[in-house]
């Protein structure tokens, strides 16, 4: 058995962190969109005489947006190698609406630079592609 042409990936840690960052960013985008939709549904349900299921769907979507935002923030912050205390503060910040947006923008900026550094093309939808070598 000739193993002379076997090579190992030297950037494995960086590429794994980039994949976690992409997953975290995708969850953050879902959380952002779900939060907007939930706010609209709750506003419509509050204006209606009989909110019924619309209010429950809005509340469930709000909870789903919080969970996706918290887990996405955790994945992105841990992929960046931030300390546990900073990651915990980022995850807790998903409770406060305007602070959540600031944290999403910060995570987006740092995660995109990490993904590009790993040699991937940034895409929030579809598979993750390697950029062609120059």
C-alpha cells in the first residue's frame, strides 16, 4: 500500500470554524425574519376582535426566533473563538431587541471575515463553496 501521495488538511480547524459560523449566520437570518413576521402577526392579532390561533402562532414564532437567535449567536461566537463570558453575553443579548440587532451586525462582520479567511465564498443560502484559488 503506497501512501506517499496522502496529504492532510492543515486548515481543518479554520474550515470547521467557518462552517460553524455559516450555520450560525443562517440561524441568525432565520431568527431576524421570524422575529419580524412574529411581530406582524402579534400586531394583527392584537387589533382583531378574536385573535384566536393568530396570537398563538405569533407567540410560538417569537419563541422560535429567540431560540434560533440564541443558538446562532452561540455558534457564530464560539466559531470566532471568543471567550465563554463574551459568548454568554452575546447569547443573553438576544433577549433585548435593539441590542440583538447590534450583536447580529457585529457577529455578521466578524463571521464573514472568518469565512473568507478560510477560503469559502460567503452565501447565506445553499451549500458552502470554496473560492477558486488565484
